[in-house]
C-alpha cells in the first residue's frame, strides 16, 4: 500500500509539471536600461557565462515555470546611415520561463545553444573605440516545440563615443557683437539638462583648456532644459559682465542621469571674440604695421605681436610722446609702405605701464 501511495504522488507531480509547461505565455517583455551613455561592446553580445558583463537589459516571461526557447538578433545602424546590419543572432536551449538579466545568460539554467557574430561589422564598431549609433534588439519566444508564441523588441542609441559633442556656433575664432553671441550645439539623446561655462582667454598662447579652467568664470550656468539646443549669452546670468574687445572660450556640458550618479558629457571648447567699438580702426592700423614689418629684417617678431587678436590700441603717440591722430599715423604708414628704403631701423619696446 505504501508503494502505491508513492507511485500516485510521483504521478501527480508529473501531471502538475506537464500542466505548468502547457500553460500559455501571457507576458513577454524586453526592457533595455536607458540611457546608456557608454558601454563596452562585449556587454551586447549573446554568449554563455556573461555574469561579469554590465546589466544592459531585462527579459520578463510570465507565467514562470513554462518550458520556452528564446531566439533573437541584434542589428546596428551607424550614425548617418539609414539601413541596419546584423551583429549577433542567438538561440537558447529549452529553459523555464522567468525574469532575468542579460548577465544571467549562461550563468544560470538559461544556456545558449547557438550564436553567430558578424565580425566585419563588429570590428568597425571596435575601431571607433565605443559603440555608436542605434542597436535594435528583436526577440522571438518559442514554446518547447519551437513554435513562435510571442515577440518583443527594443533599441538603444549610444550618445557619443568620443565623450564630446559638437558646438555649432560660435565657430572657432569667430567674432560677434556683445548682445548677439549665440551658442548652439547638437542635441544629446538621453540628456537631462545642459550646463554652460564661459571664461576669458588672456592671450593666444593660453590653451583653451587652461582658459576655461581659470578662476572666476564669466558664466557658469547649470540649468538649460534638455529641449534646448541654443542659448544667447545675454539671456544667461553672468558672474562677471562680458566685455567688448576680449576673447572668450565656451563649453557646453550635457548632464546624463544614471541610476547611481550623473554623468557629464562635455562638448569641445571653442574660442570666440566679442567685437569692440574700435575694432575696425585697430585692425586697419595693425594690418598696415604688419605690411611694413613683412619687408623689414627681424620683422617676424613684430608681426607676431600685431597678429594677436587680443592686442588693443589704447593710445597713439609720436617719438616725442605727443598724441597723434589716426589719420596722421595712417599717412605715415602708407608713406613707409610706398618707400620702404626710408626705414632705417625698427624695434619693439614693451612698456607695461602704457
């Protein structure tokens, strides 16, 4: 009698298991964790033993405990392209339906039966240094007999592999009026908001990075909505007023909100100059001086001085220290340009007090 009870219990367990396996799948979801500002390409692959990879996506199959097979592919569309190419495709062995991460593949009872990789396209991505463009995940859920029962899809776009995005305006070495400096940039997908920083560049030998990092920035604003891709500097609060005739540097930073921290994605640094009221006069005088210097021995040193965009002409004096007008200086320069043989010598004297 005891043997009969045991047999009946085992039979009941087998019937219960068969009943669970025969249940229809009611829910099949794929969720890719976004945004993903950067990621190693290996985390997108489908293979056994991925427990060390970052968690990129979650798959939910309900009810749990049903025998299923998961099949899918990942396609890639590069930036600027309109068609996608296959990167990976895979198929699992039969496993019990559950909710799991990509890191559970091959590390639990979910085993990969086959996988294929498009090494040619994968190498293109590797050569870029970081994944770029759009990655589409297309999944098919099959029952134990291999019949397709559910489908799921999602995609992810990697925002910038070089950790820098492009400022559209101002362009490098641009010059504009004080009230008309527009900073615009390429939108960064997944950004929560933008920050902008503006600082003065003291001379042409100062690096853009050093100028931006100098103390007491002119603008350091961190609340530009993610829907914006441009801002006029006069519309932002300033820590110090911008001045005509000076050179500045600007950088925009996209702020990406991640589960545990925020990530800053900076643009390149661009220099620009705000035109002064006397720019036309100064440029004419400097160009005339450079024309003279080009024909003089040792004139290259003086040409470098006058080619500095930050050089301002505050006063014009003759050899006796008396003020002279712009017309007087222009006439004198034109005379020397026409009669270079009359120039006896030239020298540059730097006086910090003038």
